[in-house]
């Protein structure tokens, strides 16, 4: 089975909705962490223009990738600049550390 890594950067306030949408889509697990950065939408009122976001990382079978991307977009969409971005990358290897076995083979 082939897997994709879906990485989304969303507004902090959207995270609760995104998490609920991913649970409703039966995504068994996510990794999330707080990040600071800037892109097209800069915060000119803060030193360094930095804005706080939440980054979500999900590893899913490729046949479920579009469903997960759509769930994140629907939940995080506010029709405003700074809603976020999503990147999808194919995984070339996926391993379980505990039993030292490859999971995608």
C-alpha cells in the first residue's frame, strides 16, 4: 500500500474544526504543533511580521488523500487571506520503530 503525507498549515482558531473533521473522516491519528511564520499575509504590527499558525501532519493511504485534503479545506476555510495551505507528499518509506518493520511494503 502506498501512503501520502498531508501537511497543513492553518489558522490557530480553525484547529478545533479541523481536528473534528479529521475524526469524522476516520483519520486514526494526527501530529500537530504550533509554528510561527509569515507568507503572503504579513502582520505588520508585530516584530518580524510573524503570525502564529497550527501545523498538522497526517499520513494516509493514497486512496484516502483527497478525502483528507477536502476535510481540512472545508474545516479551515474562512474565505480570508491566511486561512492556510496544504502540501501533499508521497512517502518513499514508512516504518514502525518498535518492531523495526516497514509499513508500506
